């Protein structure tokens, strides 16, 4: 039973804490007022519908009601106006996979905090101030309502101890003293709202890992909000809902500049179109630019010079003159800050250290003062630091909490990188003369600067500063370009793009040579991102003999440059009727991504021109939707009215209208929706467009569509009403739901709409339905499940009733629902379900407990793993759940399980993975033993190796290196060992990799360590002047649904290891991803009740994405494949993908997603038993329920339709040779399913007398299935 906050804390203590926290937030917010202009900057916000999101909790906001915040930004952090969110780049191009809505950032955080939300954004976008405001609002609400959780603000850059200790310190900071027992109860009963700022700033990898386990295990059902600069830096803590701060678009920039720097607006806007454009995308730096322009009248030439000029005039700003008076920004201050920034960036480790102990900072200060011939004792150094802190450039942290050592940090980490760049420039230009900085030699520059990702921004700023350093520009540029061209041509192009304009042309031949191929050179020119690069690209593009794929790459490169010159060139390409249609289509999409309003007229002309073809016109509509100009609305509407149009063009037009969001289109869209003679796909798109626009005028028509004869139209209307989410939508759905004369399907969808809206009124209505004994029983159960799948504890009593049902399928469904609720209140029922009579329920319960993460489940789950009479699927689920919970009590049993050679291999692998997830070093000796045991199963050995990498103990390094030195070790185990060493990431591990990895390709795998592992100089001669190994072909095996690589490809791997020709000519890798009947454990029986209970599309969204976020959609799996290929690709010229069953679909999705990328290298694809046209097995209710991937493989799935259409439109097989192997006895994937998918006449198809399950079995190397692969690989 949940406890009241007053049962844990005294009301007076709670009130005192909240009062102090509110006062602190208000005081901090005062620091952000720097421009006294009352102006509301309207920033459009976008929330992505992640494929891992919880659709039932989506709600829409009013686009016309934006709070007015009059405070203005201070350079210290983010601005104090209406912050915003945007979806991740690239998702905008994927139909039916993204929903956008305008949200104030605070509203977005409030909306998703219950399910955990991560706020990410570039520096200066407003993350920290957003969390501060959210804390203030939450504290104010908690002060008024004792039922609200207690907000706790954690600044993660100061995290030194356990998360519990940090929370205690944060509470104590505002005069709330809690003992260990009280804190445990506050966490157990979800009475805290944890707000964590700066995941990327957590000081160490170990601390970050511990914090992630705390979030997973102790906050699984509590409210949690976090922020990060970059999801790649520091990870995402496993948080699936991710909101991204939106960058400012050109119209917002213009509006802002005219308000904040009116006198210099025209000049400044013109200056900002060049190399400074990047800084205008965040309000913080745009405000700084406006301040600079008010004084100087113009913008600086680049970011580095901007920081230099800003700091130079820093002490002259009015507010500091008033605060500090006569103190001036002296030369010794600048010398101290530059050396301090460099020292902090150079601290050991791969991550940027944002804090330095104050004692160490005093040493730097005293050294600077000594060199300036000034008093340099400790008090003088302390005095200088204090004065600089008064200017808010540096901040002392930790002084108010006894347990934290006092440290010093820059007020914004970009200032740290800027000052470090000044010091690095001084070292690069130094000749070692008295008074100069210590020179830096080539070896140090290469290994300690160019080699580490954390130095990249500093290096770019250093190149910027050369613009005003003519005496050093050529010498420094020569050194930097020469070294980077030997190591990394992409980094070379980025640095060259920031070199002085007059020098760029000089280095282009060197960049071309370093690129190694014309295609890579084109890519690098795009990265260079200058007008000179655009001119060079144009010269290449004018060559009509240039191959089509290189012309596509050039178009993409113009898009990367994104300047006005690049836009002009793309418009010329689009207007050239003699240009290849695929290239023109690529230009259309690229213009849409750039988003320049200047391209609207040309895109409209293309859209109107029926001679350009259906494909290009559809893309033009998509681009117009991306740009969002109202000027396109009339033409898009006209297409909807034209019955003679190709189907795809009106479909794209409808989506574009939804993206633009203009109310002008509502009436015409409603007319199409009501027309039953219109194609169902168009009506579905129209419904979604109406939902995106969000106008109440569409509600009645959408409600009428809930009983449409086409399920896709009903589902789209349901989603649209959920998007609109207005009071009218709630009222209409309530009316239909209560109307007993209405058809059942419409009432079911009405209940779903309420679940999608997800506000209090909607939930109250659903609860009334649940409690109405006179209501239809199916609808009552539907309402209970909707509440449950939305995480509402109100549904618990009704769901518990389902646990007593006679049907195991219904009990499994109830377990699923309890897992979605993920409350400590559901733990006891789930523990009881572990004793259910049916294995599917037990397995589901184990996974649900793992999802909740409550440590109370550990003893029972341990028992399941030990029970030899238990089903394999249940024991696997139990082991995985123990890994998710992460409690050390499970380690001994998991060790025993992993080492038991009489146990199922898959169970042992699950145990090894769980040990890696828990991360306790107690398991290291046993995992080392398993990794080194030559008599052990290969798959168990590599699982143990990867677990060692997850634990990250340096104790394993020597033994892993010993395995690496063993010439008899197979390719897969070797790659796993290399990956483990890379994840450990210690100096000894990385040095061992470079020394003992037999060739470069294994060391490159360790790029996941965030360190570029360059070969030692003696090895360079083996790879040629450009520093690239002799190119080989990378072959990647991709397993299918409900399988793993070590099971599917075991025979093929064995024969490859025995074949010297294949071993020498190819590099082989496997790609594993989460799949199986995960999310409901061993539920493999038809869920008969659900055939009449819930519409399948909604159920797929609710269960598949909400209960088991670890089970990704096929598009996500393809994205993951892209990331792994990026790790593997360094030495590969071509790529061959080998897919079994769903693995073939994953491969095709990857190919289509990346087909037009400049770096696309897939040459061949071979598929075994792949359901290219869908499988009837996937339509079985139980499979589509328990596996979201299975739903996507059904015969009429949207994914396959889009995939097959895109495959045909892009003529993929003209560049990718494709072989299709199918079985004559295969009842899962028939010949029609395997072959009739994109309408080509490819001769590369082979029939084997096999069924679905044995088509990739090859007991000998002469087996037909293996010989087909071997021949396919070796033939030209």
C-alpha cells in the first residue's frame, strides 16, 4: 500500500525544504536577465513519436497559446524565453513514423516525466534553465498539494558518490535532513521527482554506470527527468522518451536580431549567412552575437574570433562595471583562463572533465602570476580566482556540501574549449623562446589531440583563430592538415573548412589524395562546408560523364554545405530537365532538408509539372511540407481535388499539408476523408494530417470515421483524435462510448482515443467505464487495459481480476499490463504469477519484474534459474530479468548457471549477459575462465568476453589479450574480445589492442571506446600513404526473428573458419539485435479473448512499444546496423549483407535508408527465406501481439509496402546485386512471399528443398545452402 509523504516526512520539514528550493530557483533565474526587452520569441516545439514511445500518453497542446516569458538570456547558460523541442534529424522523412506537436518545453517535461524523459540539445539551447524552471514549477505545485512528489534537483557534473548520497546532499542543501531509512521509503513509494541536469557531465564512466543502474532499479516507476548535451556523450541511461531542443529557424533568427540589435540588424543578418550561421541556431549565442553587434556593428568572421572579441570586451559590459567597479580584465587573467582551460581538457581520460579541484586551480594561478612577475603566493592565486568568479566566467562548486571537495569550473563548457584553443594555438605557434608556451611536437599533437574526440571542438576553434594570425596561419595549418590527412580524411576536411579562407584552396589536392576515392573526396568537400568547396563540387558535377552514384553524393554534399551558393546550385540541378530524374529527386529532398524559403517557388513549379514524373512530384510535396511554407497550401489542396492524379502524389500532398499545419486545408481534407470512393491509403493520410493540424473542425468527421470499413482508416482517425486532444474530442468520444446503440468497433476506438489523449478528463471517463457494472463487459475490460497500458494504477484491481482467468492467454495479458503499470504495487501479484501453472505466464511475469526492477523479485527469480525442471524460456527470462534488476545477490547463481556445461547453451548465454549487466567484479574470474576455455562452446566464450567488457574491470585485460594472441581463435570470438577490450578502455587495454590485434580491422572495432585507434607509425607503410589498409569485403550476417546469430549461423561460421580463401578475402561479422517472443516471455499460444477485445493496430502500439521498449522496430534495428557498420567499415571497400528471414528485411531497410548516402558501400545482398511480401504467420493474433517485429512482417504491413515501393523507385538492384534463396517446403515464407516484392525480373533466385527452419543448416561445407553463399561471395 502506498504511503503518504506525511508518513515519511514531517510536514514542517517538507514545507521548509520546498520554500528554500523555490527561493533558490528564483534567485538562479535572476542571473539570466541580461536584455531588457519585453518580447515573446515564439519557438515551435516538436515531440517525436519515438518507436519506443508510449502512444497512449500522447496529447496535443494549443498551438496558439504560448506563455509569454519576458526575461532575456544571460550568457551563463540558456536563455529565458520559450524554449523548444524538435524531433531527431532524419525522422521527418519517414512516413507514419513521426508525430509532431507544439509544446512549451516545460509542458513537455511535465507530460512525459512519469515515464522518464531525456531532454537533449546543443550547447546554449536552454536545457539547464528549462530544468530550473521545471523544478520551480514542480516545487510550487508540491507546496500546494502534498500528494505531489518532492522535486530534487541534481547537478550531475558534481556527482562523486552514490546517487543516494547525492540525493541526500541535495535535500540537505535546502535544509531537509533525511536518514537512510526515510530516503529508502521515499524511493520505494515513488515520493521523489528526480531532476538530473547533465548526463554528459558525469565525471567518470564508473559513476555514470552506477547512476544508470540506480535509475533502472530504484526509479523504474518514479518520475525522472534528465538532460544531456549529446546522447552519444554519456549515453541515454536507457531512457526511451527523448525530447530535443529545437534550433532557431531563419525566420526566428531574423525576428530575434531585429528586436535585440535593431540598429545593426541588417548588417548583422547579412554577416550571419556565412561561417557564423551555425552559432545562430541556439538562443544563448545569438543573444551574445546581438550584444557584440550593438557595440561593433558587425558579426565576427567565425566562432573562434567571436569568442575572442566577446571576452576582450567582457569587462566593459555595463552590468559588470556596476557590480565590480574598477577591477579590469587583466592579461594575467587571460593567461590563467587559457592555461586552465587547456589543463582541464588535457586531464586523463576520453571524456571532457568539467571540474578541477580548487587546490589544483590555485597552482595554475600561482604559476601564471609568477610568470607575470607578480605576487604568487596561495592567497594571491585565490584572490585572482575569486575576482574572475565575480565576472561569472568561473564558478566554485561543492563548497556548500561537506562531502564534496570544492572544485572550479567554467560557467559554460564552450568557454572552457575556447580558452583551451587559445592555449593550444600558443603551443602550436611557439618556437620555445622565453616567454612563449611550451612547443608541441607532432607525436603529442597526433596522439593526445587529433586522436581524441574530446579535442575536436577545441581544434576547430583553433583553426578559426588563425584567420587573424597571418604570421602563424600557414605553419600551423600545414602541421594540422598534414597529420590529419594521414589519419582521418573526414576530420581533415572539417579542420580545413575552418582554416583561413585564402589557404583552403591550397590544401584541396592534399585532401583529394587523402580521401582515397572520388566518392570520399566528394563527401569530404561537403564536410569542408565552404563556398570554395561548393565551387569545387560544381566543377565535378558539371562533368556529364560523372557516374550517377557520384552525382547523388555531390547533391548530398551540397546539402551538407547548406549555404546560399549551395541552394542556388541545387535549384539549377532541379531546373535542368536533361538531368537524371533520380538526381533531380535527390536535389528536391536535399532542398527540403536545408529548409530555405528561397527554394519554395522552384519546388512548386516542379510539383505542378506532371512531366517530371510521380516520384519527383511526391518528393517535391514532401520537401514543401518540410519547409512549412503557407505558399504551398493552395497547390497541395488542388492535387487532393484532382481525381486524375497518381495515388502517391495526393498522398504526399496530404502529409505535407499536415506538416505545414495550416487551417486553410482543413475543409478540403475533411471532404476527402468523407469520400468513400477515395483510396483508403489517401484517406488514412488525410486523417493523420487533420490530427497534425489539430483543428476542432475535424473532430466530428473523424468521429464518424471510427466505424469505417477499413481498419487503416479507423486507426488513423483514432490517432488523429488523440493528437487533437481538445475538450471537444473528449466530449465526442465520451458520447460515442456511452451510446449503447453505437457499433462496438466505434466504441472500442473511442476508448482508445481517450487513452491516446491521456489527460485527467480522459482517464476519469475510462475509470467510469471500468466501474460501470451495466457497461458491456468487453468495453469495461478494454478500458481497464487502456488505463493499465498507460501506466495508471487505477486499473490495478480490474487487471488483477484477469490474473484469475481460466485462459492462460488472458493471464499473460494481465501480466503484460501489470508490467506496463510498473509500480511497486504490482510486484506481489507478479511474484505470485511466477508460480502460475503455465510457462508462458511465468516467463511473462519474470520479464515484467525485470522491467520494473524491484529487488524484492531477486530471490524468486534466482530460484527459477536454479530449477532444472523449469522450461528453458522461463529460465532465460529469469536470467535476463536478474540482469535488468542489477542486484549483486544474483551473481553466485548466475555464475553457476553460466559455467554449467550440462545446461542449455541459450540459458548459459543469458546468464553471462546478465552478469555483464550487473557489473559486479565477483564474476570476473569465472568469465575469464569461460572466455579462455578452448573446450567451451564458441558462443558461450564470446558471451563471456562481452560480459567482461560490460563489467569493465582492468583485471581481465591480460587474459583477454592472451586470447587475442591465440592464432586458433575464430573471427567471432576475436572480435568479441577486441570489443570487450575497447569497452574496458584502460591504457593497458588500448595499448594491447594496438600491439596484439593482428591487423587494423580488429583495432577499429574498438572505436566504440570513443577513441580513434590509429596504427603505430611502424605499421603505416603496410597500408600506403593514405593510411588505409588494403581494402577487403566486409560480410555481415543478420539473424531472423526469435533467433540469435550463434544459433542461426553456427554451421556457416564453422565452415568459413575452415576455408582459407574466405578467411583471407573477407572479413566476417554478425549483427545481433533484441528479438524473440520478448515482452511476454514464453507466450506462444493464441490470445483468443483479444480477437474480440481490442483492435490489433492499437494493441500493437500499446503492448509492443510500452511493455518491452528493449524490443525494437525493424527500422530501429536497421539504424543499429548502421552504427555497427560505422564501427566496422574503416578498412572495407565493399559490404555484403547476408540475412535470414527477418534479417533480410533488416538488410533491405538498411540499404534503402542509406542508399543515397555518399558513403554507401553495399555491393551484394543474399537473403535466405525472407518474407519480402509478408508472411501469413505474422498475421496470427498472438504473434502480432507479443512481437512488434512480427506485426511489421504481416502481409499488409505499412513497413513492407513502403520498403517495396522505395526499393523499386530507387532501382536498388541496379547497384546492389541481390540473391534470394527460398525453400520449397517453407510454410512460413512462401515462394510468393519471398520473390514477389518489388516487381523486378532478377534472375538471382534459388530454390532449395528445405523448410523455413533448416534452410541455413549446413552440416558439411558441401551443403547446398553454404555453397550458394560461397559462390555468391567469390563471383565477380
